[in-house]
C-alpha cells in the first residue's frame, strides 16, 4: 500500500536539517512497520510556527514526497519538538482527517478551544517538569482540557528535565511505538470540529473549512464555531472513556535514565447499537455546513431522521440521494421564524424551512432544537402493510379498516371498490345510450 509518512517539525530558531535529523528521533520514527518516510519541512524559515506560508510549506513538501515515493495516504502521523510540538497540535486540529496520531515533544496548545477537533486522534505528549520555556503553566491547561473532553491522550512529564533535556537524551522509542502503524479513520461515526477562520490564510490558500464528512463550514459571527455531528447509521455508539490511574516510570535507552509521571485517558470498545438512519447535529456559532450523507452511511431510500440543535440562524445542506416524491416534516420543535412556502408545498411538507431535491435537503436553521423526518414515497404495498385488516385495509366483512379516509362506511366497501363500480356503471350507461339510438333508427 506504500510507505507511511511522519512529519517531524523543527523547533524555533532551528531548521529542517539539523535539529530533527541529527539524532535518533527521525530514525526511530521511520523504523516502524514496513517503514515510514520521515519528512522535516523547513516551514519557510526558523520561526513560522507552521501557520500562514509556513503551513503551506508543510503541504508542498508532503506533495513533493508523494510525487517521488509510493505513500499510504491513511498512514500519516506528526511529531515535533518545541515549536514543532506546537505545530503538531495546530496541524492535527486544523486537518484531523489527514492524521492518525500525534506525538508532540515539549509543546502545548495555546488556545484550548481548538482541542475538541482531536476527537478521533490520540495524542502522546512529552513535557519537562522544569522547562524554562514551555513551563507547566503552558502545557498543564492542555492536558487538563484533553481530560475534560474525554479524549484519548497520554501525558508524560519528565523530571528533573529542562527544555532541551529530552532532545539531548535522544530516545523516542515509546513515542514511535505509540504512533505505530495506525491508520486514519476517514469516516468516523462521531465528528467534532472547531471552525476557526482566524487561523486561515488566503494568500497561502490554507483554508480549513472541512473535516471528515463535513464541509463548507463557516462561522455565523466573529471568532470560532464548533460543530458536533453523530451518525447512528454505523451501528455503534460512542466508546466508553477509561480514566487510567496516574502512573510513573523511567525512560531508558538514551544518554541516561529519565523518570516521568503519566496521566492518560483511553477508550474502551464501542458498544453495538441498532443501526438507525439518523443524524444528530449541534451547532455553536456555525452559520453554514454541508454533510456528505453516504460517508456518514445515511440513505434516502428509507425514513431519515435529522436533529439540529443550534444557537442561532444558519443553513445546512445534507447531500444524500433522495427518490422522486420524497417528503419532509418537522416532527419536533417550533416553526422556523420567517419560513414560508406555497400552498402546494405546505400541503406536501409540514416543514417549509426545508427544500428537497433529488440530491438532498437544504435546511434553514434557527435557534433551538428541531427534528425532521424525510420519507421516501410509499408504495401501495407499504400503505397496505401499515393498515389493519390486510391488503387494501379491508376486513373480511368488506368494511374498510384503519383510521384514514379509505373507507366508505360500514358494509360499503373501500374506495378502490367503489371507484371500480362507478366506472363499470358509467360504461354500461354509454353502451345503453348507443344501443338505444341504434334501435330508434331501426324502428323508423
């Protein structure tokens, strides 16, 4: 399937040639499985923090490697030292569907609001207890937030150790084992993504507005937005969180043994649940989004339930093939203010804020929680199955069954039979009229 690819991002005031590649860090990360190509981008200089043009440089290098070597696009991870550790958090949060795992060294996330995007990416973070640059006041909030979000992480703090201790010790075997041969889950059942246009760069063409089966993401107002999307069509629920007890250990194999303490959270097996053609969305300051239904395993060939919870106005597009004649109704929640439709549309769909076409559904979103049911057209057989008394809803005695308008009173038969009788009587009337005219002409 090709080689793996591991980004190894250099630190501040360094470059792509000396810091990452002059020790065992790169070799240990590369000697995994069938082999992972370790890539150390310059990032357009020593202090770009992997944003703007420095971020674009990472992808240009990645593309250059892909042109020259066969790569497995699902076997990708990232590591980095100091500024490279900060860059690892940043890249994984902005492009989570490109990476399987991350292993930052003496890094941190300055804005913990972005960490929810790491729902599907486990992290192994190494920090130093006496770090004079990235001190505990910087990295501890990152660990605390990962724990609060119930995400998968391992946080090792080495002590006594300063900012360059781990690099000088030159032993990264446990992180290499953690990255392993894990592959990206391109289509997870549960996606959380933080939309942060303030991190984008138009000139670098680095616009992070998509993740997994979500795309065209935009915020409603200034700042960040968060979308949480879960599809029940995968047939399993969220894995239970396993809060591992704190432990301690010693890193060996380097220049000297290094003691560390560890905090971590892991996940148990995902519980099996009955498959449901259901999509649940929660939008916070999200003004627009598109859901690719087939990647979320949703289908328009059976009733499709969509629940939308939002803190304000916006729009949502659900791309899923719908059969001709599909209908939609709002089954929970208040009407959307200002939504209107023609009389015919109101008669066919009790949700004028939703427009259906063969390619999917477009929702007008408003503050509050609403649930919609998109239904394919019913066949005669499906209608009959829904009614008591069997085919056509008729009981053996001939009276119409059910609670709808398919009966014509006790003993009168259903409308299908009445319609047939009327048609026969009309034909007989025409026949008698024709015959009568012929007889009159014959008598004369």
